[in-house]
């Protein structure tokens, strides 16, 4: 994966974490262990209390914590270039470190759009100067996201693109998407799709349902998403191409993907914490932090997204971290931009509301939090001897209220603001470097 991400790096860590519950489903690990990191590499994993470290090693004694492979997020929005008042590579990757991430994949809908090798090279160079954790960058499928002319996908892959997406909008023209899928056979790179038939959604600010009716707002029907997913799976099957469905939000969408996977279609998919935990009712008070695209749906949809994540129909968790300034988000609900931030709260909120009540097993959630990089051709991190230390330590005793003392992200538009949570990331290592500590939590 060399050359396919940018990162400023740092000093390789020497750290011993003793007595934590080590959970890594890929390594069949779920027990109290000691884990020793020397020069940034995991060098020993042994029974709790059995490893002693030298003077130069930081020791973290933590029987009340869970130690996991650090997370990877296949879908975030940094605002470089063009909208650095909302987020920069530095602030966004620092927010990711605070959330326990060791790799994030950024979307290309910046200003200008990252639709050519020179812009891509510039972003990766910037990441090499300022990214706190490794950051990969997708390129656009079509020039300027206009949906008509394909980008130089092969050249962008050579330059280090993580894959391709027009996220923010769907590829409306099926013929254009078919050409992109054919081009994939030569260029490589998964094609990630924001699925929305705008002839049905009409850009409406909220789900079409009881809440939109009550508020007198236009709504997006769930079929705006599921019909496009069905179309695009059919195209992928026809061309034997790999597609990744972004932010799946409806019951029907999960059903379509489950069916397509059973038929052997090369499709992967992601679910976002807000679609897993919130419904359209969160829009009742016209709080624009609950305005995102696809919109929050119904309880039936939410339960289907959870079931899809549990059974693997949905492969991974993606935050769709979308920072916006207070000025933009304080506009009237209909005018405010779509999107919520999410990197700093994702694991904590999912642990609290899905793992603790028994809706998903911890090991399954860890798998889904770490595997988002896989469709984009990156190896998922593991807790294994000889591997670089990509580790997230989660203090189950930490009680905190999201956003109460501010955010690491430059933006504060989190739909989970004000939520009380039990458990917080207290240490993150990415690529063998300590990138976040409990002291930085505020
Ligand atoms: Zn999207
Ligand atoms: Zn997005």
C-alpha cells in the first residue's frame, strides 16, 4: 500500500499495555493480555502480567480497557482544498486519531474536485506534511462530478488513488457508470457509489414520511436509494466489476444488497453510525445537525441496517464525517448543508447503544470498524506479533458527554452532541506512532 496514502509519520513508540481485554476477531483474540510495542512494532502478546518492560517503555496499566486493532474509515470528508474553514487534513486526521482510527479515506468532492493526477499528487504531498494518521484519497469518477466525462482513472491509480467516487451525488447516467465499470478492468480501483435518484429525491432535506408530513417539508423516498442500488448492482454484475455502496440507509437497500451478494455480485457496502442509531424523529425539532444525505429514516429502516451490519450484508462502518461551519448549519433547516461529523464519537456511541444492550457482539463491531479499508485494497490492521502497532485502547469507565468541552474537529455539527456516553478512546497508535492519548481528551 506504499504510495497510496499520505502521512507525516512520527517517532516509533515503545509502549507496554498490560491487562487490557484484547479483542481482535481476525486473530481469534478475546482475553486479558499484555501487548508490547517496541520501535512501533508489536513484539510480544502474552498472558496478563507476564511481560516486563525496560525503562524507556511507557507502561499503560489498564484492566478496565479494551484493546483493539485501530479503526479504518472508508468515507470521510476533509475540506482540503477549498473549504479549510470547515476542516483541514491536520484537524480532520487529529479528530480521527481521537476516535481510534489509523487510516481514513477521503472523498474527492472538494473545491476544486480531485479529478486528475496533479490534484491528487498535491493532496498526498500535503498529507505527507500534515496528516496525523495515514490518509488515503479517492479520485472522482467523472470530471468535476458532472456525471458526463470519465476522469483519467488509470493515471490516478498510478498516482496513488484509493479508488473512485462521485460522492455527494449519484452517477445519474447508467451508460457513464457502465463505461467507468469497464474501465476498472484496466485501471483498477473500486468504484464507490452515493446512491440517490434525484428524480425521486428532488434534493429534499428529510426522509419522506410522517415527520416530513408533520413539518410540511418535502421528503426523499427510500426508493430514491434502493432503486439506484439495484440498477448499479445489475451493471456491476454485467461488467464483473467491484462496487462499494456508500451509507446504506433503508430496509429495501439492505434487501437488494443481500440478494446481490447471494448471487455473487462483487458488491460491498457501508453503514453509518447515524443511520444505525437515529431515525427521522431526530429532525422533529428542525435541528440541522440531524440533516444528512441520505436522510435519517424510520425505525424499520434503522433495524434493517443494524441487521445488515450484524450478518455482514453491510461490510463496515463509515462515519461519512462531513464538517460544516456554524454559520452554514445555523441556517434554516431547508437551507442548511447536509452532513454530520462523526470521527470522534463513532466507536463510543456504537459500543454504548449496540454492544452494551447486546444488539451486536463486540468482536463483530470491531471487525466492521476495521474492515472499511478492504474494498479499497488496504490490509486491515491486526493485533499480531510482527505487525506495525495500529491499536485503539477504549476506557470502558470513562463517562463523558459528546461535545461538552468542544471537539477536535474544526466543526461542531455532530448529530450526537449532548449525548452521555460510557467509554472513550484513551490511546491510539497508527503505524507504530502514538497519535492520541487520554490527556488530549477534553
Ligand atoms: Zn454521500
Ligand atoms: Zn459522503
